[in-house]
């Protein structure tokens, strides 16, 4: 609730804890309802079944999904008609190629046409900026939320963690005012048994405060973005010790090998990685044996090449998802843009029937460094973009601590207005001493390896890590504005009613 953030920031610390707990009241009731426990028990029982039973479950779920979208989702009703297909034509996973691959840009351009016309009143709309920084609305209902939470809880059970244990979370919530210069940089959600640490105040100046806090809360489990947890792990290591935790769960970004090493060393516990998305169409989770499983009772996964053909195990391709969880905004054969590959060796010592996959995810980013030394992870910056639906992409380029360039590739809508809003929010986050400039281009910037990060930085973080320099595409010359709301032409959009 962004509108209440100023009131929260002004509240005394004990009141902040009350407000945090109150804000989590509704979610806590949903997350740990009787329906949640029933879903979780079903998931734990299903993972004991053989692979053949899981495949039959997938086929049954696919048939229900296809029947539902044919009857209730405008985009698919029109798509089936143009392709002269009926739900009865798609009976098993092998029939999926009868439907075209769906791109993120198509969904972003006409997201309302993917919403089921039988959606009830209890729907929620959220936003994801994805890999490119372009906002996409996603709609789901309470049942989908509970199911998704149960899938997340099952991985906790794999680690020997009860879903209702106390945890430390390093996620995107603004739990302390941005201008705060002394602790606490955390708040408590007592109903959820959750301690939320600010990801916006991590810096060498506040290092000891974070280390002392963690040392005073040992043997819990932690969850958060890998880039943030790696910074904290580095702080603990620099302090000359470790803080024992039960487990660490990472999500929202790729977990690089060096980040895993720092986290494991600092907290003396295993790391459980997870890959998912706000669209809730796919899920990859790491088991206690350190292998990544495609969670095949969550949906369907195809690994396809540029032409849309399946690739053999051990060969990289695009991850194409079909989700079973969110029937309010269902997506079939959805290519989100990330890549991965099926593992050649499909035998995991954990014994679960879920296929092994290696997610060679294309998300990649540096950090932004504020003039006061705060280290802002890509997920901290990502919070500025989630509802900016007029961007095709948005990136941040930092060549000095006191300058940042916001690079926008416009799409449909008022990109100049959204860019001005992002500029103002970034200035509040970094401080007014930073010169922020907005540049419009026709392509996102990419590294030499082809990856397109959210943040490019050519300055050092103070932790001995030199960042990668910017590679600018030849056609990326852009227009610069000073945030005055200049109008610009929108990029070519997708006319959804003309799509099959």
C-alpha cells in the first residue's frame, strides 16, 4: 500500500511492528488456512508417486485448463477459433504444439484478454517487471495464492523446516525510511513469525548493525534475493566469523556460484534455490541433494529452440511454460525469455519424480551504489518498475556514484510520464546529490555475452568486485530528456485481436 508508506515511515518503531503485523493479517490467514494445509498434504503425497502417475496428473490438469480457457478466456476463445481447434483436440502434453508459443510482449500488450470472465470478486492485480524492466499486470485469486504458497512450503519441508517457523526475510518491502541512518533497519510481523530486514540500507557504514542483528537471531531460516544475501554473507565473512542458520532460501534472481559460496560460508547451512515468476506458470526448486527440479505438478515445461522445436537434453533452449495454478489469468505455452536445459542425468538421490533441469537464466545485473555507500541490489531497484507498463524495457547505467542514466525503450502508453516518475523515485532512493538522466532508445543495452541486465555499473562496489562495462548496440542512439514529461512516439504494439 504505497499511499500509506509516508504514515508508516513517521510512526514510532513499536507502532511500525504493529502496522507490519496488521498488514500481514489477511495474508497470514490465507497462507495458513485449512485449504493451505490440505493443499500441502496433497503435494507431499503426490511427490511419493511414480513419474507415470505425475504424467497422468499433468494430462488431466491440461485437459481441465484447455476446457476452461476455451469457455472463459477471450484470447484463447478467439485463438482456438482461428486455428479451428476444439478442446477435445488437446488431450495430452504431446498435443501442445497445436497451439502457438505465447510471448511476454503479447501478454503485456493485451493482458486484459487473458483474464477469465468467470473470475470472482476476490481477485488481486499485481505487477512484475520481469527481466527487461517492462511492467506486466498479473491477476490471480485467493485459491491460486494459497496453492502457490503450498508449493513454496513444500520446499521448506524438504529442508526439514516447518512452514510456521520464524524466518528472516530480505525482500522488497520498505520496512525503514530511506533516510534512516541508525537501526533498527528491520521490523516484525508477529502473526507471520517473520522478521523483515531492509534491503535499502545495506552499506559498509551499517555493516556491523546487520551483522549484530543476525548474530542475535541465530538458527532461524532466511529467505531473500541472492544478491542481497550474498552482500550480507560478505559482511559476516569480513567480520571474521559466521552466524549459524538452519537454511537459506533464495529466489527472484539467479544464484551465482560465488554468491552461493558466500551465503553457505557465512551462515553454515545449505542453500535452497528456487526459480519462479509472478505469472505463476512454472517453478523450479532445488532439493536437499543440491539438484534443480522442474516441479511438474505445478505446470508443464518445454525447452525449445528459436524455431519452437524441442531441444535434446544437455542443450540450451527457451523455457516455455504452461501453468496449472492461476486459472484467473491462465497462460499456455508462455515463453518468458529465460533459458535452460534438461539435465542428461535424470537420476536424483532425493528420489522425487520431478525432472531435473538446469536453469541457465538470462537475468543478470550489477548493483547501484548510492553516494552514502548503500549497496542497492537489482531487486531493490526493480521495485521502481513493477507498474510501469509503458516500457518495453528499462535499465540503469551508473558510471560514477553521483550519476545514473535511466535507459528506456518505450512501448505503448505514456513512457515519458512513467520515466519521469521512475526518475523522481530513484532520486528519493539515492539522494538528491545524484544526477539522474533519462534516455530513450530503440533497443536495450546488452553485455558482450548477450545478456541484458537491469543495472550496468562501471564503478567498484568497495568489495573488490569490478563490474562489467556497457556494450551499446549500434542502433541504440536515444533521446535524452530531463524528466519534464516530454511526449514521445510509442513503440509498435501488438494488436491482440489480430493474433491467432
